[in-house]
C-alpha cells in the first residue's frame, strides 16, 4: 500500500525490526533516538495518512527528531511540513545526495543532505542514527580521515562543494571542503588540520567564492594559493 507521497506503508513487524523493538497492544514500543537498547519510550502506531503511522515519544523527545529517526530507519526521506497546497515538500524536492563527515578515527559525525533544488540539511550522529541539526562539537573538514592519511608533502585542494571534493578524490587528489559552503566560517579547529600543508584553494568564481578564498588563505598552511592566480 502506498500513500499520496508514493511511500510504501510499512507493517508493524517491519517497524519493530528496524527500530529494535517489539509489538505490544497493537503498536511498536522501541528505543527512542539516542536512548539505550533497553529503552521503550518510543511508540509507533499504524494510522491513515501518507506515512501510514504516527510516532510518539513518552520521554518528551523532539517530535520531528523522532519522525526523522523512524523514517531513516525505514529508508524513507526526512519528514517535511506540507506546503500551502497540502502537498508533502519531499514529493517535489527529494534528497538526491548524502555527504558524511567523519572524525579522525572514521566515525560518522555530520551528514549533509542535498535536495534536488539544491537545499542542504545538516544532521549529526547520535550513536544510533542521525538527528536534525549540526553537531555541537568542533567543526571538521570533509574527508578528514583521507586528509590525515595522505602524504604530508602532497598538496591539498580546498574546494567549495563536497561533490567537487569527491570528484577530485576519485582522480587521486587530496581534496576537502567545509560544511556551510560559502557561509561557513574557518574556525581555529578547522585550520589546525592544514598546518604545514601546501593548499590550493579552488572556490566557485563568484562573490561567495571570494569569501572562501579570503578565509582559507588565513590558515597556517606552508603555502596557500587560489585557483585564479594562474
């Protein structure tokens, strides 16, 4: 069965399995986002509507965080409020790419989702899944484990987008970027990863790109130049 958004409506058995819970009194009782495996503060009941279920937290967790948590575990797109025409925004602006920022030891830290209309949503890892909002900890560069594992003498290419960084990396270059695009600030914890490195800055050729170039050239790299100097 599918709702108006085209999503297949899950069964209670499926919901219980992906959430690590069990069925009781016609509903799934499972651990809430960020809670222990023994927790049963999250309730999910089948219902009419596009999603086919409703979510409730007995622990008072954020309703949207809980909805996102369940939808992600079921392989569904993030919940979005309806627009003025009563249509689900995901129907017209689906997520088309996920970019994972990882800590130095490879653990998931930040996920940036890109929609078809080039909107970006940030989520942070909470140990059991993804939760809306950027991490509260320090900012880290994209592809940090690869950056740290690279030859210290190899040049680093600092680009404006994660797609560009991945493309350069696929060609054998050491490439990275930061979250927030041209609006992101180059904080001290970001700069420390480039100390002593040769860094080539390749921003987009526009005013926001100029901000990236200017900010990046303040980092303590051994040599820093931008892609427009040639």
